[in-house]
């Protein structure tokens, strides 16, 4: 994209601040793509990395194991009700590829050859690899590859701000769920239902109405369909709970974690499965039931060591309670933000806020700018001292989870100013 011909060089970070090579400071409002927990340059996390790198920097998980990954698996199982085993990878897209492969192969392993379809909800996002693009099909992102993607069965998602005419939220939620049940009951061909847990992030901060996810999990049980959750962006406190599926009362068969797993310090993801799934993969060698999947850096001990330290710090600092308290600040500013004439809707949950920009509040027409909206808000945000990234017409605030109340207030005030200034660049 020509408008991004040069980039600022970030050379340091401290807490919520990113510092560029010229010494300018900006607040990291996207938490380094939604993965930062403790801010930048946290001494404890750095110590965990340094300590482990002096022991063993990397050792393969092919035929071997290492102490930090074993410990991390135990820690992850402890916080994940219903889960039994952990499969490591090094990014969220891969964790979702693994989840898809596990779900499809499960049925083959138990001798059911009919269940080959994957069901999802529209507008979901699960990563940029081909399987992840297929199940998280966002037309604007992936339209160019449509022919190469495998088809999925997609169902609508209730978005309170953009309900079809004549529907209340609860009517539309029921309508969506009825559609799901109708299709589930028609053919016995669906292997798994895959969705983001709690909210759609890249799809525009669509926070599910109460009971939506729970009901889908119940329908999956009723119709013998695997329930697969993506908690890569929404787990680990982002929505105000350690494990979002617990909050949603919807225990999955398979769940994927990533992003905040290492506090945002190293690249690691994990796909967890329940005992039923795991057992289907264990047979004699010649049964060929095992999962053919592995990456060079799967189970990297340094990443696992920092993830263990990160998890310990969640407990030590009671982080989830703190997020719940700090995030109340978002509520205090909701009305003020909504009062800006190009803001159509404000949605927030936990340490996440989405501000939907429109050119016409009544018609809810998404705003347009001469340059990309992302570029306009990035530039204006930088002038105000924040690193902002929009997704479509949504300004997203996804700061480090441990952000202090006064810091969050500062970030919101700077965001308000940015939107007001950027207004003149819209048409
Ligand atoms: C819900 C969700 N799933 C999967 C991914 C992919 O993760 P990664 O970027 O680590 O491949 C993302 C990334 O934003 C995400 O938001």
C-alpha cells in the first residue's frame, strides 16, 4: 500500500509506552496486536526469559519434551475446565489449524466418515492461514482466495447495533439459534462448530448477547457436533475473565489460546482438547490415528518459561479482578464518546473497547476517508501520543491488561481528541 511508504522505528518500550528511535513516546493502545499483558520491558518476564535461555534455548518436541512445557501444560489444564491435553504451536493461526485438523480427524478416528463439514458464524476471524481463513471468512480480507478456501456452513451473528429491520436483539438471537438448530437437525454431516469465544474481535468487536454461546454449545451436544472455541484474543483476561468459556457457561471439546499466553513477550500458542478427543488419537502405530502436525518451534522452552511466569503473575497480582475494576473506566466515558457526531456505537467488555464510526448516525453509514481510515487514525493518534489501529470503521482500544486507571483515562481522553480531530478528514 503506497500510503505506508515509511514506518516509525520503535526502539524501546516501558509499561504502556512505546518509544521510537527519535525519543517520541506513544501509548500502545493495541497492546502489540492484543497480546500485551504487563506492559513493555517487565523485569520479571525478562528475567524468566534470560534464566531459561541459559538452560536450553530450544529443544524439539519431536520425541522429546522439556520442563517448562510440561509445567505449562499442567498450568493450562488447571485453568481450563473440561480440558485434558495440550498441543503446542507458535502462533494463533496454527493453533486454529490444529483445532480444525483435530476436529475433522476425530470423526475419522472413531470410524464416522459422514461428519466432514465445519459450521461457523459469519464475520468470525481465526487467523490468516488457509484453514483459518476458511473458517473465519471475512470477505474484505480473504475474498481474493475464495476459490482456494474450503467451504463452511455459516450462520448469522446477533449484532445489537446492526439488527435487521423489525427485530429486537432477543428476537434476532432466537432467529439465529433457530437457523443453527434447523441445519444441525437436517443432516448428520457437521464435524464441528467453530467460533470465537465471548466476542468477535477482528469482525468489529461484536460482543455476543448473553446466552448465545451457551445455547450453541448445548445445540452441539444435542446434535453430537464438536464445539471448538477460539480464545486466542478473548481469553486470558481480555474480556474480564481468565477463561471466557467459563463465563459463557459453554465448555468446548477443543479450545485454542495464543496472544497473551506469554504476556506478549514470545510467540507461542496452544490447542487444548478434552479426553474424548485425545483418546481417539491414541492407538497403535499402525492404526495411523495420530495427528500429523508439528512446527520447528513447537514447545519452545523459553516461550514456555515466560508463559509460566506470566500465569504466576496473573495469580500473584490478582490480575483478573484488577481488569474488572479498571475496565469500569470505559463505562464512565461511553456516553461522552457516543456524543461525538461521527460515533455510531460504543461497545466494551473487559479491557476492550470498539468505537464504531459512521458518517450518518441515523442511517449508520460507515465513515469513509480519502486515505485508509487506519492511516488517518494512526497519524492523528500519533500526534495525540497514542498508537491506534482501526479495523474497518471501528477504532479499537486493546491496551496492556495491567494498564492503571489513570493511564486508561489518559488513553481514552487522547482517543476522544483523535476522533474529534480526525473528523475533518472524513466525508
Ligand atoms: C480470534 C483470533 N484467532 C486467531 C488469530 C490468529 O493469531 P495469530 O495472529 O497469532 O496467527 C487472531 C489474531 O488476531 C485472532 O484474533
